[in-house]
């Protein structure tokens, strides 16, 4: 399986070859603060499966050995590495794939740090667009 993806503005592009080790929804505080979102979806690959094919990323050490790589133009988080805890691994923000439906989430991780209301978020009312639109 070969999948491609990139940032919001298109300056950064990448591809992966092969199946991910897993796809996880991460609820840790570091991910939430970095993304400005209640959780982030990650597809974990061995470093040799990942290739940056266009552009350059800016790296930010977000905590200890955690390195977040993002587009310097639009700010989209693209991938994460941590050579201490995850040597030889590249975690790709799976929503940045051109077709993120190809890699559905398999697990929730770091739920000890999850925002309380996220545990029941699936039970909230749902609208195809905005409330009141038809």
C-alpha cells in the first residue's frame, strides 16, 4: 500500500509505503496543545516507510525528545518523532493523508489525559453541516 498526503497549503508532501503499525487517536495534553484540538489521529510507520517528497518541515521540540514537524508556511502538523520512546518510528498525523479514510482509527491512547467530555463525545447530536441548515 502506498499512500500520499501533505499540509493544508500544499507546500509539504509525503508518501508512505506499507501498512502502519497502528492508527491511534491520542488524547495527551502535548498533542492537544500542539493541534489546538481535543485529540489527534496518528498512523505509526517504521522510518523507512516514510518519505518527504516535497518541501521542508520545521521541527519543534514539544517535550523532552518529542519532535513535532510541521509546515513552516501554513502550520499544519505533519509528523512526529521521539528517538527515546519510539526509536525508528515516524508518526504521521493521519488526517493529513489525501484519503484519510484509508487508515481508520484502531485505538484510543493516552486516555489518562483525555478531556473529560471527550469520553461521551460520540453521543452528541450530529449535523451534516451546521445546526439549522437543510
